[in-house]
């Protein structure tokens, strides 16, 4: 009996952790572009960025912005794409980060009641979803041609926030960026 309970608890912990480790991602790209022609990138200048601008986010959240930039360059370097000085790169890279409030619901909520009123008794059973508001973060990474044409866009939905330690925040950012850039270059 103890073994069965231990197995069930361990299975629940594993399922919970596995479900939390994935970052939902998707991509879109120019199907006619040869992505093997990009071997170097530089950051998109602020005056060419569109809202929500990476430069604005960096002013509001400089530590997280620095982590995002380092994570993007690290992941691209793993793919053989280097960072160059302005004017010498094959393409630009930038990111956008935004949050929005979303309504979520627990799919099942149960209430049970029992009462006695005078000579009458009653039993109540009710099920309805509980609604609550939360924030959802969206990180978008763009690869843009030297002429300003969007070539590739990767999107990941995960709230990036300060954690208990700088290392935990860095791990969270690295996980989100790696999940998004796992799709680059498109196959």
C-alpha cells in the first residue's frame, strides 16, 4: 500500500513539473527567403523598432532586458550566427515583450452544503468554474533584413518576472528564449 501511494504521489509531481516546463511557442517566416544566408546579426536600431520597443522595455526593466539580449545572442551563436558591429551584419535582430491581463478558469469547482431550517432540511451541490485574472507575458523575437523586411518571427507565451535570485531569473529567461529560437532557422 505504501508503495502504491508513493508511486501515485511521485507520478503527480512528475506530471505537474512536466506540464509547467513547456513554453508555448510558434513562428512565422518568409517562405521564399534563404535563411542560410544569415551568418551574422546586429541589434535593430531604436529608431527602426516598432512598439512595444525593446529599447523602451530595456529602460523600464534593464536587468531582464540584458538577460534577454544575452540569451538571444547565445542561442543564435549556438546556431552559428555571430553578433557584429553595426553596418557589418547580414540581418537585424530585435525583440518585443508585453503583458496582458487574461481571464482563466479552473474547469471544475465544487460546493456542497447541508442545512436544516425549522422542520425542513436541505442538501445543495453546485459546480461551476472559478474565474480569476492573471497576467500573460509574450516574448517576440524578430529577424529583419537589412532593408527592413521581417524575415522570421518567433513568439513565446510566458510571464518573465524577477525570481528569488538572479540565477533563477536568468534560467527562466534562457528557457523562454531557447524555446522560441529552437524553431530558427525554419525547416
